């Protein structure tokens, strides 16, 4: 397999582990993925929830913990693969989280939950790879044109996220409800075509990673044919020994079937895919679960009208609280039914990518 170069950092396996917050993908998981030559991703979302001063100083706790997780991942990686963060545009600490991670030595910044139009201005260092998450060729084109005009820079990679992804989705509620979102293969081709003029102008490869329900040799073969240079997966990495989440969280994912998955509203303003749990059942019935205390984590969220506090729900999930937790997952969660290790999972993914038995 040929290696991929991301701003001078070598990715020997075309496998990216998607960022999962709160606390599901931190330094331990990201470091083990990178150590095998993949791209391991730390979620910046409320990274400091375990810090002793989180309730009194959530912003300080988040940045401090984030730096520690980046350094932990780099230590585990031992110079292999790429250690990245996933930073959501919709978070209030978006820029500060990115700067703190860069200061700690992170090698790539993956950014979604909004269009990261200003990302190169936050990360002027060209040694840090920048990768927007998009769900259409139009979004990829908008970002590339803006970066080219304002910063004379182009993405180092692009993550193309389809409608079967977990967490926040770049599609409308109507598209999700009516199943009218385009296929991942279609979007990959659109994005690859949109990147062509910028690849030519900057004389560089811009690898495309396909994400969202990616599972099995047949699916990966279709994605390669559509123009994908690699794949990003998140949910399968939950069922690994190295995942940072509690075993209680992992057990919810292991027991979930495809019919247990639902599309929910999020205070971010995007639909999200999650396991139907008692929390979501109460939300369906009561319409709103008044937030207990706001930590001002999301820019578009108003605690006076928010249907629920997403950060508290995600914290309870990562701690294994099935009754009160929000468990984001991908559309293929039913395929995940046994514990494994990062090494075993990466080996299986590479066999599928190479179309080997």
C-alpha cells in the first residue's frame, strides 16, 4: 500500500478513527490507532469533564485536559501515524481548543459541525494538516475557494461524511426522515471532482476519506472506485479494549441493533444519530428536559429553549449511564457485537480495504 502524506506527516494505513465526544475518543484510543500507522483522533468536545475543577472552571479544565490527551497520544504513537483532534465549529471553545492542541503538538485538525471557513487563520502552521468534514461537493468547493482566496492554502485532507454516520449529520431533518440523502459514493465523487482544480493549482494530493456506515469489503471497493483514498470509522472503535469510554458505554453499543437507532434533534442545530435509550424516550414524550446547569459549550445553544443539555447527556453516556445518557452511533451499529482490540480491528479493516479474505 502506498503511504499518504498529510502536511509532511506519514500515514502508512489509509484508516482514520473518527472523533467521538464526549470522552469516547481521547488520548488512549487515538494514540493506539496512530501507533499502527493510522490517523487517531481526539475529540475536543468537553475534554475536561473528568478534571476536579470542571464544574467551577469548565473552560480551563477542557484546555488543560486536551493538552494532556494530545501529549498522551503522541507518546503512545511513538512517531508513527498521525495524531489529530476533531474540533466542532459549533463549540464556543473552537479556536481556543485548536490553539491549545497545536501548542501541545497535535499533527492534524479535523473540523466539522459547521463549515470551518476560518480554520487556516487559527492554524497558520503548515506542519499541521487541516481537514474539513463535508457532506457535499458544494461544501468542499466553498471551503476550498475561501481558503484559497483568504489564506492561499488548501485542505491537506477532506473527510466526506455520509448520512449513515453517527453524531451530528450534515443533512436536513427532511432528508434523514425521507431517506433522500445521496449515497456516500455519490458524495465522494462530487467532492473529489470539486477538489480537482485545487489539487492542480497547489500541485498536491488532497486525500479523501469516506465516512459514515463504512463496513465490509464490498462497501470499501465501491468507495475506492468512487475516488476515496481512505476511510474513516468511529463506532467500530468503541468496541475496542483501548477505547476511552467506560465498559458500560461499550455494552450499550454492543447490544444495540440497527432498529434501535433513531434520528434526534440536537442543540447544535443538526440532526444526530443515536441509540434509542430511556433518555430519548423521555424526550419524545415530554418534548423538553430542562437543563440543570449550563456550561456554555455550544454557540447556537440557548439553555432557556434547548430541548436538553447535550453535554451532560454525553458525559453520563461515557460513564455508562444508560438511563440518562446520549449514545451517538453510526447506522451500522448492529454489526458491532463483540469486543476486540485496535490492532485486530485495524487488521480487519485493512483486509477489507485491500479486498482480501
